[in-house]
C-alpha cells in the first residue's frame, strides 16, 4: 500500500513538469499554458510564474529575471493603490494574427480596480514561444484607442 502511494506521489509531482516539457504546438496549447501562468498569478506566485516561462521563450534569462523583479515591484504598487486581488481572474480576449502572433489578455479583479495581464506569443516555424508578458492598471485601454 505504501509503495503504491509513493508511486502515485512521484507521478503526481512530475505531471506539471511533463506538461511543461511538451512544446506549444497550437493555439490550444498556448491557451492552456497561459492559464497555468494565470493560475500562479491568482495565488500571488509571480516568481513561480516567471520560472514556468523560461523553457518557452527566446528571451534571455537575465531579461526574464529583470522583468520578474519589475512586475513584482509594480504589482506591490498596484495593490497599494487599487487594493488586494480578490482571487478572480477573467479571460478578456485572445487575438491571433496571421498564424504567427497570439495575444491573450486577462483581467485580475482587485478591491478598487483591476490589473490587466497581457501575454504575446510568436510562432517563427512550428512551435509557439512567449514573446512578451506585461501588466497594466490602465483599464481604459480595454475600451479601445478612441475611448474618452
């Protein structure tokens, strides 16, 4: 019985890494991967989210580390200004451009406002790669450029 439990535990621990070891072959894979990243954001695990991106981007590790530190600081500023996240993250849209670019946008609800999370993926040949990731509290941008 103990042996079966240990085997289950080992398999359970390696399932996330097996998922991550796979490539991002299609839009569905990209959306699933982005959802994994958003799940980390919901748990306020920003550093862990960035760790997940390292195998799926051409961005140098130093730049990823810099972006991670900037977003962690920026998130603290957002929270000081707009309140704590309430645990709700909503998919806003997924846009695909000429089978080479995907932009996925999520809205993280906070006490007094929201944070927008943006993920852009690029497909040079067969696989998709994370090209950029950023956050913003400019919710008016969601209404378009000409919104007043």
